[in-house]
């Protein structure tokens, strides 16, 4: 044998020995490299996909909406029932909360959603801010789309810390959380934002004329062509809350939240849906919260859910406890827990088709056909779904029953 070949063999042998040692001594290493994990990419969850009926004819994205519906009638795609979605439009809007300083990120997000979806659909936008949007902000996003765009000022009482919050106590808690390095622990404006997104955005006058919304943040990315209308799919199928990423919440931001949720459910059993999704968030019948929630920087949802009596009472109850300021409750756990208890589990929908990125995480479709159909720019292998910090496993188990 050649000398180099012998060396190669030796190195290879040592690698195998090292691998075996690591396998037995490090559980994580074993999990990350086991054969089943390495080949599993592509066929993990069995999430139901949006039926072909909802896909537009193939060329509809290349045209503006008026022409698109003309070609749709010709049924260019050969879909048996493409008309299910093409000529209809939902009572829906995009909603983007942003500061004037978020302008570049807002432009990128609108550019993405226009290219991947809305150029062919023409849904309107509502931008919200606690300060007036600058002329520059307005003109730089307006230029991106022919869709209607409205720019709203948030009423003071929907945004700022209420008078009845004990500022001395709130300040002490902020300082403590900052010392503990809790993300945004010292920020008042972040708390205003979380409370606004939890209880007020759907009350804004510009939002009143709509039933459905798609929440978009500055600096997010849409990685796949969306050749179906998620609003219509949700409306037709009695869905109320759509999401793409689910993960664990930092417990230190919500120490007392779950206790208040339990108390509320005790006070108002009439609001709790029969076939709810409590089992996704608690493995002991609701006693302990497993911290799973939907990442609410992406949401497609029915505002009837937030405007109805159950959520209205729920938000008022939580708000009265002061936890948006004394702790740092996020709109993500508040919305998620509410959707899980006030809606039936079949009304919560995971959109595998929607490639979505909000730094640092990306959801990329997990089926090759979906990824190809969407001409996705994301890497399936780095999708967040089965990251150790994701709650997708809990969702799968819950849905499987
Ligand atoms: N008008 C306004 N919008 C805000 C303010 N703070 C946050 N936002 C918006 O609220 C949304 C969430 O804020 P982010 O700072 O992105 O919070 P996050 O997504 O939890 O954290 P990041 O990881 O930093 O993105 C985004 O749409 C922001 O543009 C604020 O003080 N005023
Ligand atoms: C449809 O497309 C044609 C040619 O691309 C264009 O001239 C026309 O204005 C479009 N129709 C509408 C209603 O936008
Ligand atoms: C645009 O729509 C017209 C029908 O109005 C269709 O004939 C044409 O092929 C479409 N263009 C593209 C690029 O798909
Ligand atoms: C298309 O869908 C509509 C609405 O569900 C239904 O009434 C119609 O029969 C369907 N048409 C075909 C050809 O399947
Ligand atoms: C859209 O929904 C809103 C809120 O439910 C409602 O007030 C409005 O009348 C609806 N518009 C249409 C055209 O159905
Ligand atoms: C949930 O499902 C039950 C039984 O199917 C039904 O009675 C109830 O109205 C549903 N609740 C909602 C909010 O749709
Ligand atoms: Mg963000």
C-alpha cells in the first residue's frame, strides 16, 4: 500500500473511533448525527397543505391583478377549480407597525411581499406608528406598490403606559430585568409595543373596515412565491389564526402570566372552546405552561377573534394585572394562548408553504414539491422547524393526538 493511502486509512480510522466515543459520551452529539436525523430533511411533519384548488393559474403572478383574473378564467393552470380563489378577494389588509427610523427595513419587507404575493392580489396596507409618519417614509413605501396604503397615528391611550401603573415598581422591575440580561428587559417602548400589539392594533380606526390581517414587520423576508391566497383559504376553512414559526418563550418575561390565564379560565369557562389547543401548551391539563407559543411577528388572523367577547375580557383581565409593565409580557404568548383556548384546534393553521424569515430564524417549506412550486430562496436544511428551540415537535405530537 502507498504511504499516503496508509495515512488516509489511519486518519479515517481515528475519525470513526472519535465518533464512537462522542456518540456514547455526548447525548446531543449523538442526536445531531444519528442517521435518521441526517436523512430526515424533507419529510418531517405531516402538516396539511393548502389544496391545489387555491392555487392561481400559473401565469397570474406575472400579470397585474386585472389581467390576472382574465387569464384565470381561461384556467391556464388546468386546475379543476382555480376559480375558487382567483376572482375573490378577502376583507383583508396587511398591517405594519413601524417607526420612521424603520424605513429601510419596511421597504425591504414590502418589496418582498409584493414580489412574492401581493402584486397579483392588490391587498391594501395599513402602517401604524405612535408618531406621525414622515413624508419620506410614506413616499418610499408608496412607490413600491399600486395597492392602497394608509398611514395611521396611534392614539396616545393605545400606546403609552397607563397612569394607574405604579411607575416606581415598574422601574424597579425594569432595572432588575436589565441586570439579569433579559432581552428588552429595560425598555419601556418595547413594552408599549407588546401591549399595543396584544390589545389595540385591531381597534385602530384604519383597521375597522377589515376583518382579516397579515402582520408584517420591517426587515423580514418572504422566501417563496405564494400562488394562493391564505386569507381565502382560512376563511373558507373556518381558520382563525395562521402561523409559520413556533418556539419557547423566555420564562423570565412572563413569570405570572400563566397563573392569570388559569384564573381567567376559572372565572369564564364559557369562553373556553370545546376542542381547544390547550394540549399544545400544557402537558398536564393546563397546570403548567410549557412556554410554547407562535412567533407573532408573522400572523395571518381573523380580527373577529380579538374583537369578540372572549378576547376582550381576556385582554382587559390581563392588562389589569399590570404584567405588560411589571413583567415584560409579549404579544406572542398573549395572542397564542388566547388562540389556543378560545378557538378550536382545527382553527389554528400552520402554513408550511410560506417561506418566512425574521432574523435569526427562518421557516422553509419541508416538502420538496412545495419548495419547488414556490421557487423558494431558503435552504430547507436550515429551517427552524426542528431546531431544539422550536415547538414544532410539540405541535406535531399534539395534532397527531
Ligand atoms: N412605531 C413604533 N414601532 C415599534 C416600536 N418598537 C417596535 N416597533 C415595531 O414593532 C414590531 C416589533 O418590534 P421589534 O423591535 O422588531 O421586536 P422583536 O421582533 O421582538 O425583536 P427583534 O428581534 O429586535 O426584531 C416591529 O414592527 C417594529 O417596527 C416603537 O417604539 N414604535
Ligand atoms: C393588461 O395588460 C395589458 C398589456 O400588458 C395592459 O396594456 C393593460 O393596461 C392591462 N390591463 C389592466 C386593466 O391593467
Ligand atoms: C398576461 O395576461 C394575459 C391575459 O390578459 C395573457 O394572455 C398573458 O399570457 C399574460 N402574460 C404573462 C407574461 O403571463
Ligand atoms: C368549484 O368550487 C365551488 C365552490 O366550492 C363549487 O361550488 C364548484 O362546484 C366547484 N367546481 C368544480 C368544477 O369543481
Ligand atoms: C369587513 O369586515 C369589517 C369588520 O368585520 C366589517 O365592518 C366590514 O363591513 C367588512 N367589509 C365587507 C366589504 O364585507
Ligand atoms: C368548536 O367545535 C365545537 C364542536 O365541533 C363547536 O360546537 C364550537 O362552536 C366550535 N367553536 C368555535 C369557536 O368554532
Ligand atoms: Mg422584529
